[in-house]
C-alpha cells in the first residue's frame, strides 16, 4: 500500500512537539513513515536475522532522546543515524565484507563485439511517462518483485539514493561502505530493476 | 574513445553527474553518435524516475500499530522520569 503524505505533520517542530506530548497519531505517523526505511538500513548492515531487534532498539533510543533533539538535521536523517550507529556497533567486532559479486555484468558480454561495441539493437521504450507506468499495476508488481530480489545492501543503497534523496557520501556514512562500493551497489540495483522492466517491455 | 561496454558501466554515474568532466564529455559524445546507448541511457533514466514514484519498500511483518503504542508508552515513562 502506498503512503500518502499527511500535511498535518509537514511541520517537523509540530510533529516533534506532539510526540513529546504523547499524541498517538504522531506516533502512528512516524512509525508508518520511517520504520521500513530504518529496517532497510539495519538489514543492509547487520543482516535480516537481527535487524528487527536493532530497529526496535533504535526507536526506543530515539524516543528517549527526543526532548534533546535540536533539529539540526531532519527527523528522518536523525533516525537513520541512530539506527545506523546501533547497527554498526552490533557488527563492530566482526569483519564484515560487502560482497560486490565479482563477475557481475549489467549487460551480458555477448551483447558486445570484441571491441566493446553493441551488436544488439536497443529500441526506445514505449513513450510512457513514469506516471503512466505507475498506472500499470502489472509493471508496478514487476518493479516491486525485482526490488525484493535485490541483496539487502543494494536495496538500502537504492532506497536511500533514489527514493529518499541521500547523497553518495551520506550513504557511505550510513551504511559504512566506501564511495566506490556505494556507486557500484547503486548501479547494480538500478540495472537489475531496468532489466526487469526491459524484459516486460520486450514481451 | 569510449565504447558501448564502457558506457554501460558508467550510466549510473552519468545520471548522477558523478564523473570527472573529461569522462562526462566522452560519454556525452558517445551518446551523440550511438543510438543504442542513447536509448539505453533514456531507459535507465526512466527506470530511476519510475522507481522513485513506485517507492518499493522492505517486506516487513511488524505490527506498526503495536510498535507505535510501545513507543508512546516509552515516551510516557521517559517523561515521568524527568
């Protein structure tokens, strides 16, 4: 189900004030708005099995610290920082390695000749606007499915970059990865979604 | 001169304007002369734009209403401790 922006909570100061006062609607709003994003970050850093626990701990820390929140960043960025720090501290003693799947290719090598020039023919997609694509529920399902099939680190990078508007250097800090890794993960995630749309368009 | 294979690997960085100027110009020139890569770039741009509209999110079984209530309780206890 898609989220719709509730203008009542557009003013962050009002939202935080209501949270501190204990307004149940404000709590429902922040959980609905930010929980899945926090989960995405936690799953990328600590893995699926303990991500729920890490996110719950992050929520509790955030709510306890809310009266000290100074508003120097957005509430979203603050919550992401808390869950990211919590997740990183859980894996601090482990040697985590971000697998970049060596040998991965956005486009199969047999689409190019020995000089690296394309031998296939890429046609323009039907001239649908993204809004028109949105109205196509079958295509939406394909995109959702392709997203769920991505590794957690790619899902988090794609979410933070293309859906939440974080810059590459911010993503590196949040996920504790190098900028070259972040770029590779983002490209692979986009290429996988592109590939799923391409297959649909070719039908 | 960049070939089509080089272009594919840099498409994402090109869209993000996250490349040194010399490489950006090289890609721009390649897109000018290669219809296939130009179409690939447009498809890629449309993919990024569409994903930002579809906004797929993590599969999650959390009962968000229960979590909101728990946090409300934590907030109440924190407030009463001050």
